[in-house]
């Protein structure tokens, strides 16, 4: 069994999640220090300290202003990780080109996501916050990684299979998407990558890419490990699919209270609870799950008991959730309003982030180009 310290697990490529680390702090309601662990076994000595050491990279597609799913599944955790790690947070606009995208709206979507990043508390003083296309080395490294990545590995990716199955003509970029993602991470020699479950397979590929490249050209890249959020998969208001903008089952984190209520009102609850005083099952109710993430923990036992007893109806329960959301993001809305009133500030932050990112990227690429023989000048011989 590959279940000792994270370092050892590097030798066990067969165990898919062997390298996953769970965030110690990804959920406010968790008791402190209970959930940093390596999946598939008890943490080895020192394993709980492991995450604090490494550099972090994560990326998010520019789908505009963040919604509750982005926040609970990723951003909330990113904000906390800044306390203990050197972090790079990237708006991956080049990844967006592999799906449906509109050149006219892409710039605004990048800006709106940047505002959300900053409003929730990503801190440009401590973290490098930047836009992927500002650092051309991402695509350069992607090309170089094409040299060590078998097409078969890419065709096996679940996300590729799902997305390509729906298309008549498959853009090469969709197949190569995980190579660009590997380049994102490895360009900064990041060791830890906070992601959702659905990205674990891409991380496994990034590790494979690092391993193959290092084997052929010499040790340059650490093998990055995912940090999985204990918030798990955040379901949308429909209670069925993952919360995502394209499913229209989200709540905008910057929504005003009236809008929050309009959205939360429509949320699907326990389908067996038809009448107001039918006993409910909080364990199958997505509204209750969201309460767990956003409502004051002191209120949770009552909410649960009254649902089970049928003494509080779903509508009242949703009102409490809407209020919790409104309150939770009160300051975030204020900060976002300030940033939107001062777009130059947002621009400056992203420009400064790009400068920092480029410096780091250039450092890696100098080594990589050299090792791969992209140094034609050394072949110019006198006489
Ligand atoms: N593929 C990721 C997603 O859809 C986004 C992403 C791109 C990313 N590059 C990354 C995530 C690098 C982590 C690290 O969520």
C-alpha cells in the first residue's frame, strides 16, 4: 500500500489520489487541525506540516464574477492558503479558448473575475495574482511539453472524453488542455495545487509530465500534488448538478440581498418534503449543505432539528440561508464596489502580478530551453 508520507508516495503512480492533500482549513465548521491528511492512509510523521512548505499555484477560468460555487469550492480556500504559502493565482484566459468563448466578452470576464479575487481577500501584497496570457512562457512550455506527452494519455482524460463526445469537430486545444495546465503549474515549480475533485486527473497528468521531462532532461520540476477542499463538490440550486454558470444554478457572490433571495427561493430541497410540516431529511437537502458552509454554526442544530421534526418549512429555512449569504458577503460587496469604481487599481495589480510571474517564468524557461538544446548559438563554431 502506498500510504506513508507524501514524499514516498511519489513512487506510486498507480494510486490516483495518493498524492492528494486535504486542506486543513478549507471549512470553517471543521474542528481545527483535524483534516490535513493524505488520502488512502494515515498521514506519516510530519505529513501535517508538509503543505506549509510548498509553493502553490492555482488557476480559474475567466467566467466573469465569481459565484457561490467558485467561492466555496476554491476561493475561500485560496484566501486561507495565503497565510502559510507563497501563492500564484492565475486567471487562465488561454484555457478559455478551448471552449465556447466570445472575444468581445472575454476582457470583461477577466476583469470581473479579478475583482472577485480581490474582493474576497486574495492579497496582491502576499500573492502573485495575474492573467495567463500576460506570460507567454505558459504557451512556450506547453509546446515543449508536447514533446514528452503521449497522445494516449490525453485521450484518456475524463474531461476530454466528456467534452469531445458532444462535438462534431474537436479542436486540438481541447485535447492539449491538460498540457497547458501542466505548464501553468510547472512553470512556477509549484508543489501544491488547490483544485476540485474534477481536476485530480489533470494533476496526475502534470505529475507524469514532470516525471517524464525530468527523467529525460534532468531534475527541474517538482511533482505537484493536489490539495482537495473538504467542501467537496458544491451542488447548484437545482440540487443535482455542480454549481456552474452554464447551468444557471448559481448565486453571484456580489448579488444584493433581494437577488440572493430570488435565487435561493428556487433552491431544490428534500423532494420527499411536499407539505410544510412533512418531516425533512437534512442529509439529502442541498439547502442544508449550504447552511453548513455559510450559516453561523450555532444555528445549525436548530435548523437540522426543526427540519427533521417538520416544524420549520423549507421557505423559512431558505430565508435563513439567504440572510446568511447576504451577511457573509457584505464586506466583499463593499470591496468589490470600491474596486469597480477604481478599475485602474485592478489593472495595476494585474500588471504588477504579471511582472512578478514573468520573472519567475523566465527563470524556469532559461533552464528548460538549455536542457532541451534550444541554444543554437552554442552550435556556432569559429572557422
Ligand atoms: N482546469 C482548471 C479548472 O477548470 C483551471 C486551471 C487551469 C488550473 N490551469 C490550472 C487549475 C492550473 C489549477 C492549476 O478548474
